[in-house]
C-alpha cells in the first residue's frame, strides 16, 4: 500500500467517524443521559419514558475529549432501545467503534413529542381534536408535532378546554382542576335507589317570616333577611312506597297507595329513614332547615302567601286543605307546583324541618344559612295539611 492509498483510507475513516459522531436528524429532539451498566452488547441507560423516549428509538454513546481547549465528541456506539421504564431503559448495541463504559454520555433521538393529561378528580374523559382517546390520567409518548385542542369532560363538572402545541422532543403536561358544575334552576336529579326526585334550588337572599300578617307579629314570625346557599329539594313529599322500601313498614293512617304521602312519622323516624337511605345510596340526604324550606316553598324567596300563589281564589289549584281534601290525604303531585317546580309545599301533610323550635330565634339567628337553635324541646314542621283552613 503506497502513501497515497494510506492517506486516502485515513481520510475516509475520519470522514466516516465524523459522520457517525454528528448524524443528521430531521425533525427530532434529543434525550440525554449516560450509561449506567454495560454487559456485552446490552447496556442500561438512565433515560426513560419521562424524557419522551420509546421502544425502538435509536441513539449513540460517545465520550468527550478536549483539543486546543475545545471539547470534541468521539463516537463509541450506536444502539436501539429495547425495553423502557419511567426512569431508565435497556438498549441493544448495533454498531460500535470502541469499548462502551459506565459513565459514557448517551443521547436518544426523539422524532415526536409527548402529552400527559391529568385531571382532579381523575377518571374524566379526554378528547383530542374532538376525538375520544381515553380517561385521565392520559399519557401519550408518541405524538406528532402540531397544534391540538384538549377537552376534558366529567359528569357534574364544567368542561375544561385548552389549546396547545406539541414540539419535537418535548412532553407537554396538562393539569386540570375541574370545577363542579352548578345545575340550572329547575334541573331534576333522580336517586336510583328508590326513584326519589329532587329539584335544584339556586341560593339567594329573601325576607323570611310572616309577610302578610295584618297585626304586629309575634317574635317567632318577625320578618328578617336570610340568605341560603343552593341545594336540592325533594320534588314531592316522601311517599308511602318510598318509605316502605327503605324502612320495611308503612305507619300511615291513609293507606290508599304507594304514591300517597307517608304520615304518622316522628322527627326521629325521619332521621332513621335518611340514615338508611344514605347508606344505600351513598348520598348525604337530610331534612331542610327551616330557612331552606321557606325559601323553597316561596318559589325561591318570592313574596308568596302560599306555595305558588298569594291568591286565595286560586289556592285550591295548588294545595289540598279543608275545603277540597274531603278529610284525607291525596297522591303527591296532583296539584300545581310552585315557581321552582315543587309540589304540595302547602297542604296535604305537614313537613318536618331540621330545626329546633325557639320563639326568640329569629331575633338572634345568623343571616347566612341559619340552622336553628342548638337544642330545644320541640322540632319544627311547616306547610300545613289537608285539614287546615286558610
């Protein structure tokens, strides 16, 4: 071999090594780490899926030297990722020009981006550009660069939407704290346990007390401003059928059918009923407070004398009372509802509320969400019944 041939071979070798040390990467990023173990042609890297790599990605091992105060990378080996975990990966060496050692720097070529979607509470449906892709937490390690619309949907929560760009070699993380959706006025919720329906009552402030009394009111009826938060209210009085399915018995005097209101029950009986219903349904049902009851009965705090009306001539369209009841109860929901869609809030049967009775409580009760006195000797009931006269 003459000198010219030797020089030519050296030139080709140098060019080849430089080409391997600086491969051309089109539309790609790089995940960097190092070799943490090496056994033959199998190496382990401290580069994992958290850096956006995936199986079959390729990369290189090299080391750095300093020449004339300039750092230079020397190619050692080319590899392909065979197994991957969150923080590490295993790779098969496909070509090498030297010995691969622990501590050698390594780089993995990433040709795509990644996306991680998390939501609280979890289990929300994830949509990408209008297409359902799964539930949160959602992880996609292979995602083409570009613009995307991420939508996160969960029942009873407001929809979360975000525009984002995925870039080569980068993982975009989206974290959504979903806000519980407040129902609209008049929305209905039906409990699957016993079929009881509830109407959404938007909160607000109102004048509580006897608004229509012509003579000075006693302390227990003094008009005062009260504000209540939003809540669900039973659309109908609890029926005998619903009571019997939960309690196993029917204490009512007028046993004419499952759709008649349950009566002859004490406040303590109602506590047992709600406790058992909560255990079966997983919900947190309770009696309304007196303030909640009056606010709901008056169609959201309107100036109404009876639930749904202030006209005595039309009272019979809304309530069962002594003039039209024939001396007994009637099936729930046969009269007109009030402005919130609640039935029989006036008449048919008396309705228990959560509060203790105290004739002086109105003078000292808090303005927001009053819950009644801490103790007493008698619980309150409201609304009148089939034998009342107004």
